[in-house]
């Protein structure tokens, strides 16, 4: 079970670190820091429909609740490891 207060605190910490306002929504940069991926990978997840909604030509809206619920179910990103 997720502890939403702990996860919200983590998002607040990332927002402060990146000088972003603390709000109900997360920017692509904050989402990337929270998920430990690059901003480009977050945009790709948004384009695939896993996260956020399109808002304008280059902007994505990602709610905190959506981001917190997505983290445990994050698909494997990047190239698969070979042995």
C-alpha cells in the first residue's frame, strides 16, 4: 500500500530542488526526478498514454495522484539488458 503523504513529501522535495512551484500538478522535469528517468522518457510515456494529458503543442499536464499511482507499475524503459 502506498503512503501518499510520504510520496507527496518526496514530490515537494523534488519541486523545491528544481525551483518549481508546489501545486497539484507536476512538470515533466519533476516527474522525471520522481520516477528516476529522463524528461524525454516522461514525454514518451505521456505520448503512449501512460501518464498525463496533452495541454498545448509541447506541454503535458501530470497530476500528482496519477504520478504516485503510476510509480509502482512503471514499465521497463530503454533497451533490454543482454547477458
